[in-house]
C-alpha cells in the first residue's frame, strides 16, 4: 500500500473531485484520447462520461486515493456493478453521434470494435467492470495503480461478484492487470486498426510501449 495516502470508497458527493482528476489526468494521459485530442471539456465527453461516472459513484463501489494530510485526490478507480438485482448501471445513451465531433466518434468506434468480438464469459450473476483508472502524474510510479487494481478485485469479492472486467487502452494498465491474473478476451492492435470513419490507421505509430486496445477479465 503506498505510503502517505488513504483509500476509501467514493460516493455521489465526490463527483466534482473525481471529474477534476479525470479531466486533468486520465484524458491527457490515456493514449487514444491524447492522440485524437479529445478534450475533457467537450460537451459530448461531459454528457456521456460524466453521466457514467455519476451512475457508478451512486453504487458506492468505486475507490479513491487521497493525500493523508491535505485530503487531495491523487487517483481513482471508477467501477460499475451489473447483473444483480437493482445493481445494473446501463451506459448512458450516446449523444447525437451524427453531430458529435469526429474524435469522439472515433474513440467510440474503437470501443465498439473491442466489445463486438468479446465472447460470452463463464458464470452468471454480479459482475464488476473497471471503467476508468486515473492517477496524478506526480504520483505515478508509486504503486497507486496496482493498489487500486487490487482493491477493485477485493471489493468485487466482498460483493460476491463472479468476475471483474476492464477495457484497457493503456499498456501500463494492461501490465498491472496481467500481474493480477487478468486474461485477454479481445485484443485490437493499433498498428492494424483501421478507423471506419476515415479509413486511416489513426492509432498506428503510438509511442512505445502502447500496442493494443483490449478487454481483459478475471474470474473470481
């Protein structure tokens, strides 16, 4: 567990704090959002991602990391629970995609590609999905991401989930998941992916070690 930090479950009242770190850190460091220059202040991003985060926080299973004395947030894992009575969080409807900015549509086209080929997983019942993982850049390399991942799995077990899933665009998130026993369900190589909206390989040539988008799973 990283020193000088406290972990706790997040709730709806934490939205503004979580949204700030998502905009300042996740949106600027997640390789695909950075490549297509997806602005966290884009109304379409706020409408979709903001609603999804609010719904997740209401469930009370997401986790935040805070500085021990100042209580500033330094990282978070936003998770949703599905498959149980009164637990389902349905993705908010996408805004009018025809008028959405191209970069917003490009990210969701890749998401659709990842999930279209995801096979049905074993087991029925409650499932935990890790939607977003963010860490302040000045706290990177201190084990925050790994600690959050472990707590997500522990929380999933406490809530009797039968599996944890994560859609990972970032090599470092994939590496943590691999170490914790997650396996790949789908993989989309950036060097081969052709954006259906432009016909271009828009993610080819991302800086190493970024290589692929993936859906990963851990059966509990």
